[in-house]
C-alpha cells in the first residue's frame, strides 16, 4: 500500500494538485502509516518549485520535528 500512496502523491504533485497530495499525507498519518523522508521531499520540492513556499516550509519543519532530517 505504501508505494502506491507515494506514487499517487508524486503524480498529484507533478500535476500541481497540492491539496490532494497533502490530503494523502494527512490520511497516511491518520492511518498510522508514517511518511518517510522521500515522501516529504517529493511534496516539499513540488511545493517550493511552484512558489508554495509557506506550505513547503511548514512541511520541512514537520519533517525535522519528526526526526527525519
């Protein structure tokens, strides 16, 4: 299940559907599936590349808080 979630999240980011990618991230966390550094970096990179800097920075801080960096 986890690889499919990552691939889906990557696809949403690639197409600019950040809300959907963030919803998947939230569902992962709610379902007990802990996102790894790759998941965070895919979403953060896409956000920053599309000038969604505030959200990218928020996720980056979350990634640090979770001890992934």
